[in-house]
């Protein structure tokens, strides 16, 4: 009768344990090998596995799993089998270099073209150069500079585009507003009513005709200053003009008429003069006297235009004439003076009450001289109907000469 299965496997296990014990004793007794310091890869430096030991270990594990009722796949179907070595046809240059069959050459491409291909191309393939850290930093710095320049260029382009769009929008809005203003100006602001206030010597139609503005014109198509100058030139007795516009189409012209204060002989024709010696209309001597105007004798005249001041011939500075006339109109003798002679700058005189001649001399301190003359005429000796010559040219000394045969002109 043969052995049972359990006995068979028990004997095998004993023999295996004895073999393992013998192998362990041999390993401990073996001399220590010298450490390998060669520059080989860790895979090549690792000791080779013992084939028998691996086989018995595998066999022992299989027996243990069979006892437990678990079956294992055969040893040749392990999950991590040893890689099959490549054939010479399957090997590449990299594999040869890694396995030490071919020494590696630096600064050359592994998969470089053969010499025949290089000769056909006409040029050799450039060698790979080792890049230093300084070169890498410089390249990175230059790349950052180029990136910043690109960003700045894009920003400038964006700003210019915004400016261009804003300018185009502004021009479009301005054009639309201009068209709207022109349309409103053409259609709405049209003169439909003209009124004149403060005119006594001229009628409303005469002033409207002289102003140069008519119904149907645009409300802001003329200048108020130019209208005033035109009215004063065409209507000399107008002193000032004020134009008031009331949208959409009403105009009110307020005029102030000039009050005549003097009259003068212009080569046989008497003309009225304003307080500022502006030339007014023509009159007769009786009419001028009835208006209370003072006869004035002027220097030689170069130009006299109605509505404007007079231009004199031999007078460099005619300020003394205006100063004397203004002082006379403001003095106490204003209503009593019949004639004033300013033809000679240094020998001016007045005719008062048609019987007193007052010598003024020049225009210096003219107000004081007129006050002294008015005070002298209040004396009792002038109550009688006598003619007298009063000299106030010297403020420190005033002389009075009574002479019935005095020539006043």
C-alpha cells in the first residue's frame, strides 16, 4: 500500500526545510565581498537572484495554498515577468547607450543624420550647445522686456483708439447740434415787432428806417453797437441808443435825444452843437437864441460831419475847448452868457448879459475864474445899465473897467 498525500507532502516539506537551512548556513559562512564602487547603474550593481531559491519559494507557497484550498496560476504566468531582451533589429541608439554597448558622445544629437544625408543637404546640423545660467537669465530678461513693450504698444493703441472714437463722437454731436441751432435760428428767431421809446424830434418810422433793421430779419443778425452808431449818424440829435431784444421776435429801441447847448457859424450857416460839441442840424440865429443856446466862436475848422465832433485845423490839442465849454455849462453864468470865444487858446473871453465882457485868458483854473467873475457881477455897481470889462486872467488880481463905448465883439 502506497503513501498518503499528506505523508508525501510532509516528507517534501522536511527536505525543503533542510535545504533552506543548509543554504542559510552557507550564506553566513561565505566571505564578505568588497563593496563595488564602479559607476554602474543600480540595476547592474544588484546581485543576481538565485534561480533554485526562487523556484523552491514558489513551490512552498503553492503547497501552502493547496492545503488551504486555494489554487495559484502557474509560475510562468506571473504578473511581472522578466522583460524579454530586444533583438538587434528592435534596439535603438538610446538602448545601446543605456546598456553600455555604445559610448555616449556629448554635444551631438543621438538621432543625427548620416554623413551622406548631411552632404546632400549641403550643410551640417548645428550642434547643441550648453546654455549657461547667465545666458538663460539674459534671455528671460529680454523676453520680459519684449513682453512689456508689447503690452505698452497695445495700451497706446487702445488709448489712441479711444481718443479717435471720442473725437469722432464729438464731431458728430457738434454737427447735429449745429444743424439744430441753424434750423431753430432760421425758423423761430424772426423779428415781428419793433418799438421805439424816448423819441420826440424823430418819428418811429424815421428811427426804424435809420436803424437798418426791418421786419422779417433775424433777431441776432445785427449788432446793437453798430445800430446805435448808425442811428446817431443819421439822426444827429440822438445822444444814445439802447436796444433790448425779447425772444422770439421783439425789439425795443430806447433813444435819448441830444440837448443843443451851442450854435456856431459855419461859413454863413448856423448849426447847433451839443454839450459835447457834436454837430447837429442847421438853424437860424433867432431859433438858436430862442432855444437858449450860446454862440461859440471856434478855431478854423477842417471837417464837420453831422453826428460827429468837429476837427480843427491849427489846434494840436483841442482839450481846452471842451474843458471851457463844460465849465461854462456848470457855472452860475450859464444862463447869462450870450457868446463865448475860444478861437484863441490864450485870449478867451465871454459876453454876459450883452454888456459885460469877461477876459479869461487860457483854460487854466477855468472853474475858479468863472466863480470870480460871477462874484464880481453881483456888486451894486453893475445894477446900472453900464458896460464893463472884467479881467480875471490873473487870479491874484481882478480888474474892472467901466466903459460905455466898449465894443463887445
